[in-house]
C-alpha cells in the first residue's frame, strides 16, 4: 500500500492520519497526530476462532519515555509496567471500540498504541481512540466505525467550552469531560469537574457528541482514500436447537433470579444452568457445544432479568427502579488510624481509611504527562473474598486502578489547598463485600474517612451507579445497580458530586442508540439518589472533625528567607538532621523558604520550630540569651546563642575583676546568661555576661591596680604620655617620606 495522508483542522487544532508506510505486517496501522504529539496505533486480528463465551479484545497503551526526551527512572532504565495513566488510557481506548464488534465474533483482536512523540502541549489519549478506530477499519476488521473520542474543557473565566484543549488550556478549566462514540451514539463518558450543574454537563456532552461526528467524518474521508478491503471472517453460529432447549426454562430462570441475597441467587441460577446442561443435552452434545450451551444459559439469564424489569417494573431484589438499597454508615470505625469510614449499601461494603503525611510524601510520577506528582492518592482494593471467591492476590488490575482513579477524581475538587492544609493525603478503600457499585461505595466511604480525619473538605461527596435496560423504545433507568444489573444491563453510569454539583462521572454503554436525552434522564435520577445518600451520611457525621486524631501528625508551616535555607540545612544536612533527632519532629524544607514541621507530639513540633527560628533570627543589640560555651580561646569564650549563631564573650567581660585565663571562670559546656552589646557590619557578635561572678582569688589584679602603670584610659581619651606631640598634648602621626 502506498503512503496515504489526511491532514485537517477542527476546533482550532491540527490533526493528521497516515497509513501505508509503518508496521505493514499488522492487520492495520495508522499514525495519528495532534500538533506534534504522534501515536502509532496498530491492530492485529488473529486468523483462528477461539472457543470463548466472550469477545477476546486486548488493548495496550505504551508510554515511551523517549517521546518526551527522557530516560526512564529506576535501575533498569527501560519502560516496565504501565503507569496508572497508561492503564487508564488503555481502558479508555478499549471501552468505545468494544461495542463496535458483532456478537459472535471470536477471533482475538489486539490493539497497541505506542507514543512516538508527546509535545507536552497536546495529550495523546483521545487521538489514540481515533487511531484505533482507523487502524481497525484500514485492516478491514468487522468493526462498526468510525469511532472517535474528544475531551471537552471549559474556561473558568469566559465559560467557553474547548474541544481537545491543550495541557495549558486545561490548567484554567473547571471541567474535563472525555466522551467517545460514533456519529450516532455515545459509548463512553468520563468526567471530572469542579461541582458543575447537570445542565452544564449536558451542554458539554451535546458539544462532545457533535465534535465526535465531525471527527468521524474526517476519518471517513481518510478511509475513502485508503479504500480498505473487508477481511473475511466468520460469526459463530450455534446450533438453533441449543437456544430452543435452553429458552424453554424461562419461567424457572425468572423464579431463580428473584432473590435479594446475591450468593443465594447465584446458587439457584448456577444450579438451574447445571440442570439444563445435564438434563437437556447428551454427553456428546455437551462436549461439542460446551461454550454454546454456556452462552445460551447466560443469554437466558439476561433475557429473564430484563423482561422482569421492563414488564413488571420490579428488580431481582424486589426494588423499584428508583429505589436505593438499605444503607449502613459508620464514620470513625477503626481506632488509632487517622480517619476511617465504613459504608455499606445492600451487599456492597467498603472500609475506607485515610492517612495524613508530610507534603514530601506525595507520589512522584514518571510518565509522559507534564506532571511531577500528586498530593492526594486514592487506592482501591478488590480482593477475591469480597465476592465469596478464591483467587490470587497481587498487583492491582486495570479495574482496580480505574475505580481508584474515579474516586480520586471525585474528591479532588473538595480538598483544601496546600496552604490551608499542608498534608499529603492517602485514602485506601478496601472492598469487603461486593454486589455492584463498589466504586461509588468507596467514594462515599472515603468522604467519611476524610471528615473523620479532620480534613476540612469544602463539601461532602456522595456517589451512585445508574443502570439502563433498553428494549426497542422501552427504556428503564435503574438507581443503585447491583452486579446482576451491571453485567446483564446496557449501561453502567456512575455519578459523584456534592449538593452544589457534579465532581466526577463515568459511563460505559453496551446499547447502541444511547442518546444525550437518555443521559439527561439518568443524571436527574442520579441527582435525587445522591442527595438521599448524602443526607444519610450527614446524619452520622455532619461536618469534618474540628481536630485531628491524636495519632495524626500536626503540621505547622513557617517561612524563612531563602538565603537562610543553607543555615537551617547545614553542611550535608547536619543541622536539620540534628533538629529532627533532638526533637523527634519531621521537617520538610522547600526551595522558596517554606518549611513544614510535623510532629505527633505538640511539644516536639514547638521545639523544632523554636530551633529553626533561632537559626534564622539575627541577634540584635540588647537581646538576652542563655547559651552554651562551645569554644575557648585565650582572649575569650564563644557562646552558642542559636543553633547557627555564636557570639564572643571577651575575657574582660566574664567576671568582676581581672581574669587571668578563661578556664578560671568558664569551661566548655557551661551555660551562661549573656547580652548582645554589639553586632558589626560583618555579623560578628560581641557579648557581655549578666550577673557576673567575682573573679577567683589568686587571679592577677585588675588593669588599674597593676604596679608601674598609670590608671587605665577610657576609650577615646587622649594619651598624656610624653613623646612626639602635636602641640595639643596628643601624639603626632609619623611624617611621610617625600620623593
């Protein structure tokens, strides 16, 4: 294939699609760019059909550090496991393209997006979705495209929406909406927002849908130039008798589904499926049609559940579509931890635990994004026991990363600023039971944990997961979906927010024909559900605790002149380490002179603060100090006034009377009360001792009593001795030699 290029401009940004030159052994390959950000997206469709009861699609997003001119961190110096952002981007590509394949297509599909260039101006994620769509269609895959993805921002000042904003434009945006789909329907939505209204969110979605249609048009123009040849493929067709035999058990399946207890319901359903397989199919048929029988049983379960909702308005657990499961809310569930909250909704139970730390404990990020790290971290764990299963526990899976990121995004808008609350914050949500909507339970539980920890959030956040059953023109929107309704329904729409507005949302759609109008209904129903849940939370903890837990560090912030930072740190960090060891406090010093002092014990923090202020303070004439003798010379003693300042106590000012040698009245380590009497222009400090003792007996007599000498002159008094005079009784300076 010859090289084919399509360049175009949309919404003030430049884009480019290219194929025919790179990765020609892949089924399809497209180089896609926005500005100078360039991503190679490849698709490979296997030739063999797999005997799976699901569609085997895999998407990988590969962040190459060379794309931003950096060498990877760590010992290996090569890209290893994907970053959290890389994992989220892979999920973001997967979700809008998965619904575009026909049911029954079982050939493996692998999509790989590799970042070649990231210009630090334009993000690579949205264009990767367009690249994946184009790569699939260039290769002739049975994909119902084109599909595209756009990001919508909104300028805080002008309130104007921006399509695919740059990183700089996003810094002044109060909305980040990512929306994907085709020209006809929406398949994926994600958003983070600063408490914006449902009306504004819908306006952004409308713009996003229109923008997607325009990108799909440009993609179609590119594909017209390519003129790809559709690849041969087969749609697996089960023997018609399989569905006939299985569907005969519709009434039995409907009865088995009507149980509010998840484990009991699953047991009944699995028992019925096993009975159908054993009683309705011979051993030979089971061996030949194993996956087809399993798929037909799953389809029967789906059909029975959906019919129940559409025809009767009743759900499997007996609830109405708008009804929320019983709530159990306990803030401060755990002792000693900095903050905790137990949130339970039906059979979904999450324990969230908050931990506060120094700002230097933030998470540093080594990614292609123009960010160094983050101060707030939310981690979500989904162990096998929460669904009554056994399994291997290890690194978090993509789903866990995605759910944690959603809860994190929901809470960031209400967190206090670093200036008002100088802490790094980590919240961990442990899913203890799961029957749907565990990510929203973790959002609610994390709000409880933050409030219990005394974090002064601006407003509490609640979240709810909405579902959809769509059969033709019949549409039922479900509030607080359980696992069954998520797996067998058409939509999983999670909405988080405060009483003021939305802070985050995420939607995955399996039904073609989902419109903005349906989403508007879902948002309004979600608003009512969020308010109900929030009221229940506020009954248990109406506001953040006024004080931190005794086990949490108290952090105080002070500011020192930048030129004093070196004095506080000391050579090789000696001074600041000494302060920490002596007081037990933790100290974080910023380049601008901001110092955060953290200590669980208040006295430790106060002591560390006093020592730091003592270092940076310039002693002034008249000030009194009690200091330690740290050095002795023939002419006097050096007294430590502050950790970084010493002053000289001259031998003549140590005692009443003449002192023969310093050691007669002072020794190293002695504590002595002194007053500053002079600070010269070089910063040298002269001291006088207060409450002077008498000079010890046996010391030489004072200057005015020494034999053979006249009385001691005061400073500035004229010399009365004879010699060269100037006619006024004073000494005459020597005459200079003339040439």
